[in-house]
C-alpha cells in the first residue's frame, strides 16, 4: 500500500489528476457512475474495508439527498471464501 500523502509525489499526482479528469468526462460528471467506478477500483485493489466505509458514506449521502439514486441498493453481500 502506498503510504505517501496526496501531495508528496507530484509527478504521480499529475497522472492521477489526468486519470480523474478522464473518468469524470467519460461518465459525463455523473456522480453515481463515478462513485461506482471508485468502488470497483477499491474492490479490485483489495481495499474491502475502505470500500465498505465509502459505500456506507455514499448511502448516507443518497439518503440525505433524497433525489439521488443509491447505486448500491441491490448490492450482494461479499463472502470471504
């Protein structure tokens, strides 16, 4: 796991910023889609605990802003097989 802060690796951050911009444009700044991509990336990186916390935070945000759909409503439970 990378323990550097957000601003410690300037060259790498430039690439990540470009990737983030491409993702935002690709999904036409649709927050639900961007959150889903983020959740999938966290799952793929085996950051299951952090992903779970992020999903719970997003669920709370969707509940607070009632007009926002919750993309995780039909999410299947993860098993540790």
